[in-house]
C-alpha cells in the first residue's frame, strides 16, 4: 500500500495549498522524461485521469499544458488562465511552470483554489469556486450542480427550474435514510402545486443508497465527492434547503426530518417544518424575509474547505483499495473539521468503523454538548410562526 506520512503547507495567490509527501521511492526524481509519466486522478467538480510527472521536491504533479483543460477545466492563454469567459491574469509564468510543464498545485493557487495533493497516491483534490458558496449564503443564488442518480444518469438542478423544490441531503450512514418515505409523501402531496423534493445522498456509490430508495419516484441523487457540502456549506445531514422556481434560495440550510422515526433521539418533530413548506408552496408564504435569510448560515472556514479536500482524497483512495492513504486523509479531515458530521461521521465507514456504533454515539453526545454546531438553522418548532 502507498503511504502518506506527513504534510507541509504552501501559500500562493492568497490561498493555502496542502501538499502531502513523500512519494513512493519508484515515483521520485526531478527529471522531466516521458518515461516518468504516470496517470493521476484529479478531482474538481468532476474526476479527470491525466498523465503527469511527480515532482516530490515541490510536492506536486507536473502536466503538459495541453492537458490543463482536461485536468482542471482551465486553459493557458495570452490573457492568463481562462475558463469560459472568466480569465485570471498570470503575471509570473515561472510561478506555475516547471520547465515545459505546469505545476498543478500552483495553477490551482493562481485561480484562488485550495488543493490537496497526495504525490504517493497520485490523487489531487481542488476546491470549488468559493464565490459560488458565498453567493448562495449572501445573495441566495442556488449554486448549480450536476450529480448522478441511482442509475448513474447525470441530473442537474436546472431540470427542476420553474418548480419550488426542497433540496434534502441525507446519507446511508445516517438514520435520516429512513426519512425518505416521508419526503416522498410530501412530494406526492404537493407535486400538483408545482413542487418537487430532490433528495441527495452524501454517499460513495449508488449501491449504498439503493436499499433505502425502493419505490421512490422523487429524484434521488448521490454525491460521491461531497461537492454539495462545499457548494452549499452543509456540515450535517439531514439538511434541507428551500429553492424557488427561479433557483433562488427561499430558506437556507436547516435541519429537518421527513418522519418522526428518531424524534426521541433528535428532539425534533417533522410536522412544523412540513406545514411551513405547505404554506410556502400553496400560498407563497415564507417563514423569514430575504434580509433574514441572507447570512443566516455561516460560510465554511478555510480549514473546513481543506477538510473536504482531504475527504475527497480519502474517498478516492478507498475506491482504489488504498487503506493507508484513506486512513491518513480521513483522520486529517477530522482534525481540520472536528464538528462536521459530513466529514468525521462520513469517514467512519471508510475506516471500517460503525457510523451507528458506540464510538459515534460518544462523539455525537460531545457534539450535542457543544451546542450541535452546524452550518444550518435549527429544526422548526411548533411555536414558530409565519411572520
């Protein structure tokens, strides 16, 4: 197995890049020969397999400029680094070039994206644009996303434009997996009024989710790289976001349940929230005005973003059967985001631990004792009223 034995920090373009090292002995060297190329995995808003050269001295990978767009979605042009109509000037090309190749981590830093590079494992994770998340939290623009359904068919948020929708995040490692029939019932009840539930599992693969989705007709997607938790600043499941017909966030991240299966455990009744949803869909009433909704949920910290990148490296290493790399990055992610259940609890199955066992319960009790810190509003109570 490949190992990740340590890390160091690099800074560039105002963003932190974490580089894990050292590589396997067979992957080292500072030369640039074609015989040293290997295929690596780069995770952004998609997964790309790219030929690259390990550069252990810099703790990064070097790629051919012609592969940059496939790797990161950006292209090097006379105007700088460009993606569509967006261009970032690069005044010092030496900062991103090593000989005739491009430094993957330096390119990510140049466009303001933190990254985590595991040279030994051949995996790179690059953050999503922070401005999308900030626009969601401050401007209430729902970030677009494309994720696979349980048949691995890509589905995009804009498919449901023109409908009011609940974006419901859940997971197979959470008891909220048993809430899906309750969300289906709400979907069926309000569908004639122009409404849908879009359920997204924060899970590794469709097989983890499928046992809990039998007989459902509402859209059920899964998010193997935890992209949604970064785009929407989600740190626990279940988290529910109300999105209106124009893909604007009507009510930001909030804890909510589809049934009362675990009401004794969570202390939350599902019915008050559902009643607010009915009044929103049928009468257009909202439980908070736009001013209250803006900044109602805090942004992710730099460490929480880095935790998600480490988790992506861990998840990819797990898919590749690399247990040592998986463990190293799961533990690092948990250190960076100790209160984020989409990081530490989601990591338990990757380590062969029971996400419903005593270890989880002890840590959950400690989290509750801290006030259940999460990037979401608390559950709606029966005393909450439309203003």
